[in-house]
C-alpha cells in the first residue's frame, strides 16, 4: 500500500506522502484503479447507490461488524462501487456471530435492490459467490453447523493437475454432501432475511444515504457516522451451541485483576464481557428450517 502511495505521490510531483495519497492507495489495492472513462446512466447510478447503501446500512445495523469506513459509487476495477468495512484493531480470528454478520451485509446490496426496485441486477454476483463460499466454510471447515458438527469435510490437495476438483478431494458421502448443501442454503437464507429486516427497519436512513451518495459519490467514516446516527440495531442473536443436549453456561469469562479494578472504579468492562452481562443466554438454537431467527419470539 505504501509503495502504491509513493508511486501516486511521485506521479503528481509531490514530495511527501499525504493522507490523500494513502486513501487512494488503499482504494487501488482493495478495488483497483478508478475507471474515469466509465459513464453510467442516471438509473444505473441510482441502482448502484442503493446496492452499496444496502451493504453499508446492514453492516451498521448489525452487532458484530467492523465500522463502515467508506462507501462510494465511483467505478473501480470491475466494480461499479464498493463498501469498505475495516477493523479498528488487528484481528487474527473470527467468531460465529461475526461470520453471520459478514454473510448478512454481503447480501445487503442484493436485498436493497429487491426491496426498492423489485428487480435485482447482476451486480450482486460477486457478493453471492463470497457469501456462498463463506457459508460453505462455516459448515465444512469451521464446525459451525449443528447438523454436520465439529468436523472438517473435504481434504485440501495441492496436486491440482491430477484430475482432482481444483485441489479439493471429497471424503464424505453423497448423503453428507446433500446435508452440507442444505446447511449452506439455510445459512445464506437466514442472512438474506436478516439483511431484509435491517433495511426495512431503516428504510428512511437508506433513502437518505442514497441521496448523499448521488450528490457526493463518496462518503467517509465521519460522514457515515452522521447518516447512521439513528440506525435501529438488530436484536442480539440467541446463544448458539453445537447441540441442544449441551446446557448453556451462565458463567462468563474470568475477570483479570485489571478488569476487577476497572469495575471497582465504575468503568465499563471490555466489549466481550459486556455483551455477556447485557445479553444473557436465552436459548440454544440454530437457524430454523424457515431460515429467520427472531430472538424476540418465545
């Protein structure tokens, strides 16, 4: 990224890499160079604005997503626009709730097109591909499906030229393959439903976001914080475990001495402990056959 920023600075005869060069370098690395010669019609610009706005608003309405740092409807690479969601700190692992949030906001653009235009476009093809791939990993690699369990399905193989399925050797039955397909479909459908509820609950905010995007084309994190100030958050999901035969523990993580001192001073606990305290387990549940989980229901 710094190399790209240095090249951009040199091309503009600059002597110091400034924030503008860094910002453009991040965009280029993540989404490709800006397509200045690509001209979109007013209708396509509006569809793109709702698509990208859908991604951003769903991410803002969920509870385990990273902050939305940028939304733009300027074409870059093969994309007509993009939404950037970046973590505040370095992260080396991802929880199940975070992955479910990623599924939902990946489908936010497609869902926005369905809600607003009732006629989805091909612009969500890459989003659907990513969501399907992530859901399949959750089922076959991460042990996050109750029906499949905490086992890894499929063997990676680097010998991709020996007639194998792109380096992937299936080591499970046709029956298990059908279960995997059903679980992947169930996770994606649940994410689709969650995105639909998030957008419908915040439709006025979505429309305002689209107007801002059509006028300014790119919105940064500070701009988005203003737009999303009154976003209605989705309810917390019920606690999930891999089997309903295993009881839910009501004991949270142990407190360190520093955390105990913070509590004694009346300060807030770290976010993970805070969520345990504020949202106690309600039930052990996975996504039902109907696809959508509403924790407000008994």
